[in-house]
């Protein structure tokens, strides 16, 4: 008698260059002035990667995930579907991102969640990330990916 095994899908890798490109694509498709509206889930206002009613990508990072082939069903039943950050998705093996990519996506997410239109959120995320990386490099650190953590 053989045992049935379930193999988890491979983590979706997102590089820094891909993240930049996919964030720009999301802005282009929704419009620079698009402002994300939090979803009400279980009587709480939350940013959700995917809308649980429509299963469509919802927030800006949800758009990036969808462009890379991640679906609502890939996250369904997991807390990461509604409110975790990209670090949690990385830790759970849903995505594979380095510190640079994680920083950029989390900054964009944070700006969006603060009510900033997507075009400006991405501009701010890029400027913030690049500024931190440059400052860290100027301080003599060899690894600019640590720029997010200072």
C-alpha cells in the first residue's frame, strides 16, 4: 500500500528588477491616481492580497503576486491571504524574495495602506529604497540589502 503525499507548490521567485517592473505595471493598469480601498473582512478593514469574494487580486502586492502566477486559492485558508506582509509569505514558502525585494514591496504596501495613490506609493517606495541603499553604502556596509533594516 502506498501513501499519498502532497507536494507543496514551489515558491514563486520575485527579483528586485521584477518587483520594480511589476509595480510599474500595476500602476499603469490601474492608473497613477488609483487609491486602494481597504476591504472589510470579519468586520475589520484590512488590506488583502486577494479579495475573498471575487478571488481577484486586490492590493498592489496582490497585483504583483498575481502577475507572477499566485492565486487566491494558493493562499486560501492561510492568514497570509489577508494581512501578513511579504516576509510572512517568504517564510511560509509561498514566495522567494531577497531582502531588497522584500523591502521594496513592503514600502510600497505601507505607502498604499496609508492612503497614497498607487503611482505616488511606487515612486515613494523606489525613492525610499534607493535612498536607504545609498545611505547604507555610504556608511561602508558591503551589503545594500541591509538598507531596509537600519
